[in-house]
C-alpha cells in the first residue's frame, strides 16, 4: 500500500516554529487529510487462488502453491489415520479438552466487546451536542481501558489455557484499535468541518452525516482496523467464494490444532527433560508450518470471508513479506491492517499532533508495537516475561547492521533463518523463563 512519503524537510517545516500557528494548522490538516483520503483502493488479495486476476494466478509459480494445498490435504487426511493406529482415536483430545473448558464464556466475549465498542459511537453523538472536550476525552479512554481490564480479569480469574486467553486478549486489542480509530478519525473530520464553517451536505459519508449506527456497524464488521466513512466496494457477494473461504478457515484451524497437538504440545509437556538445543530443533519445523498455516487461515481466508460479506474492496491484508530482506520490510508487509493502524494513529499522530521528529516517531511506534505484543503474551500466559519486547528491540540494531544486504538474496536468506530459528527460540525461552539465568550464565 503506497502512502505519501514524509521526509525530514517536511517535518521540519511543521515543527520548527517558523510558520504562524494558523499556517502550521493548515499544513497539518492538509497532510493528514491527504494521507487518510488515499489509504484504500480496490485490490485483490495476493494469494487469492479463487480470483483469476490475483497476482498468484498470473504467476507461473502458481503450481507450487497448488502443491502446498495438496500436501496440506494429505496431512489433513493421513494424520488422523496415523493417530488412530497409535492411540485408537482419530484425533488427539487432551489438548482439545483443555481448550473447550469454559468455551462458551470465551466465545461470548466477542458479542460483549462488540456491544461495548458502541461507546465510540456514543462519544460522537456527545461531540455533536458540544459536550466538553475533557469529558469526551475521559469517556473515550476510560471505556477503552475498561475493555482491557475486563479481558485481563477474565483470563486471570478463569481456569483458561493459552488458546482461550489469547483469543480474548486478541479480541480486546482488535476492538480497541477500532474504537480508537473511529474516535480519532471523526475528531479530525469534525475539526475540518468546523474550520470550513460547518457546511451542510447531502453526502451520506461526509461529517456529520456518517455518524450513525449503520455506518459504525459496517466498520466494526469490516476486516480493517482504521476507520473511513466509506471504503472501496467490491460489488455483489459471491456466495460460493464465501463458502469456500469459510471451509478453508475451519480446515486450517483444524490442521493447526493437529500440528500443535501432535508435534508441539508433546514437546512442551516434556520440555524439562530436554536440553534447550534439543527442544528448539524438535520444534523448528512444526512451528514454521503452524505459523504459515495460521497466516493463510487469518489473512487469506478469514479476512477475505468478512471482506466479501461486507463488500470491502481493498483486500491487501498483506504483501509479499516472504521476499523481505530485512525485518523492517517484514513488519511492514506481513500484517497490513495492524501496520496501517500504527502508521496512522501512532506514527502520524506523534508527528502532526505532538511534534515528534520522524526518527523519534518511528522508534516510539516500534516500541508501542513491541509493548502491545508483550501485553498480549503476558495476559495470555498469565506471567510477565519481557522476552518478546527484548527480541523486537533487538531487531533495531540488526536492521542497522544488515543495511548492506537489504534487497539481496543473502538478505532474504538471513531473514528466513531468523524467522525459522527465532520462533522456537522465543517459545522455549518463555517455557524456560524461570531457568533463564541458568541458561544465560551457566
């Protein structure tokens, strides 16, 4: 996704103090409006094998992608047979029995968070009634904090395992993103509307006409984390497309469970009997296959499923992150919805609203992302272990040291080596956190 580049001279003109306050405000508003306006266009998902116009179907290597689907199908069929021969069961159930514990309460958090998110809509109605800004500010942040507190409370007080905790924590983050984006985007639109003299318009997507239940609900259901009054539309719903994407999502969820229950969970249970090196090597291949499965499930199938139902036309939920030659490219390309939120509501706001320089804003955005990852893991695991923050911050000197190999084949190989070995290393350090001093110093 292309954005207007913000270079140092532009930022200096905004924050140097040489412009008058009115000129400075106009510059900020013009840049923010321009960036927001051109954020979304009609695009097809890169690996969408059901769309003949996707980049995948135009590529001569499409056969390799089809081969991966055949391999996944064979695994999906053969694994239950092998499990039955060994245990007399078609699928390993001990992990499933843990996951289904209090499952109803876990699942019902989604509609609860959905209902709670409408406080963001209420805030906009209050703003149109000219309620004091301080009160609106307090309602906004208290409502968002309460959602995190409730999620944290559920995870810590119920006998949940990692899957339940991760699901609830993930949902709280998603709805926080959406609530914050809806509030801040409409705040900027309201500010522009007032500056223009509060003109009346028949456009249903102009402020304040966009403030209504239908527009808000569609945003909540759309697989995107940043708010726009109107998104590019995809036309009629292709119900066969919806069915296939739904089946793929469920199938890959089941396959992910098979990978964990058969190849990763047994190692976790026996981790104290294994050396660090042994457990890392045993987890390496299962973890990379699990991550690729979950990536395809979420960004290619689940997101496209909801995009089709909501007529959302911009299907660029990721770009070719597998061709990354450093971790900056990877962080930017593998999860576009989160990247777009960080870019717009952390990076740009730090620059235009708080006067941060570009470098400081980049560092602060990266630190915010690291802390968010750490929060998700800390709540899910019910323990504070700042391993994820440590590994994400290590990426900064690594990116500086690998500038010379950026854009090269060796850079891509180095990137893949880091991903493949980093996943089992991070997991093992979490599993062995109490033994970390011993592992590091003995």
